[in-house]
C-alpha cells in the first residue's frame, strides 16, 4: 500500500508539473508544445482518478458493499475483476440484455449478471444470465451477488452451467474483510 501511495503521489506531482510547463509555454506563445503538455497532464489526471476510485473499491469492506446501490455494485465488481486480471466492460445500465459486465481473459468471454440484494437472488437472475450468453456470444455466464441464492436459482444454474458467486465466494475470491 505504501508503494501505491508513493506512485500516486509522484504521478500527481508529474501532472501538476506538466500543467505548469504547458501553461508557461502557452503564455510564451509556443502552442504546439503547450498542447502536448496539456494532453500529458490530462492523461495523467485521468489515470490518477481511475486508480484512486478503483483503490477505494478494492479496500471496501462487505458492510460498505452492502450499502452500495446497483450501479455502484457493478463498478465495484469491475474494479475487483480487473484486479484479478480480467479485461472488463461495463454494459449500459438499461437494455443490457441480461449482462452487467463482460469479462475477457485468455480468449474466454464471460457475461456477469450482478445483483446487490438484501435477500437471496432468485431464478430470474439466472434466466437473464443464460439469455445473455447467446446475445453477447459468450463462452459462459456468472451471477454475482453480495447475498445468497434460492434453491430454484441454484438448480437452474446447475442445469445451464451458470457459475454462482454468493457472499462467501466474493469475500474469498476478492479477499474482503467483513
């Protein structure tokens, strides 16, 4: 964690330096170099903000996860799966055809239905995940929740080869404290 904070601090200083150099060149009338330093500064700041947001999600306890809204839970899962080495695409919030995330790694494509619930997830989530496999031309599907699953959801998932990650699974795989 210390190294992460040190790198983040260095990048923040570099972004400010690039901004300062760009402003100095702008005042002197050297427009071409000014644009370069401004773009460098913007890229560094975008990267820095993304790292800070993802870092916040990676350090989140289950109690905080339980208080997220649906979209924030999807973003939380994006950060966690990226940390596990997946390339992650977050689908549109509505009209997502049953998949909230699309994971890619080692040539495999996985669709994920995310459910941040206070009760057990039912059969509808598994049905949505099954349907999204064909739409997104995926290899397999997952349903991930901070809760558990009903018996009928587990049965349907088993019959359709849908992987289920409940509360215990995400705590274990994402190494989350309670």
